[in-house]
C-alpha cells in the first residue's frame, strides 16, 4: 500500500513538472506574439472576461485569437496545477498516515 501511494505521489509530481513545461512552452509562444504586437493587459483581465472584452479586445481586435489563447492557456494550467497539488497533498497525507 505504501509503495503504491509513493509511486502515485511521484507520478503526480512528474505529471505536474511535465504540464508546467508543456504549458510554459505554449504560453510563451503566444506571449511572444503579444509582446511583439505591444498588447498590454493586467492580471485582473485574465480572470474577468467582461473586463477583457471591454478594455483589451476592443483596443486590439486584430489580436483577439492570440489574447484568448493566452488567457485560456494560463487559466487551464492554473486549474491543472491546483488539481495536481491537491492530489499530491492528499496522497502525501495518506502516505504519512499509513507510515
């Protein structure tokens, strides 16, 4: 039981590292395009769709696809990281309980 839980925690940690690298590559590709076109927005825009539409998309309509791709990649990577951290913590706690 302990071996299985330890393997699960290690596998989840490896998955988190892989997802971090994967999304970092995807985010930086889109980020590079946004920087080259001087698109600017803050962290508050990432989580407020209405604010993003009103303040950023209206200013840069030609970059709409890239902006939304960037926002979606950031949000998805944060959700995945949250789930993986929760699972690692849960399995780690179970592992500590059984050891």
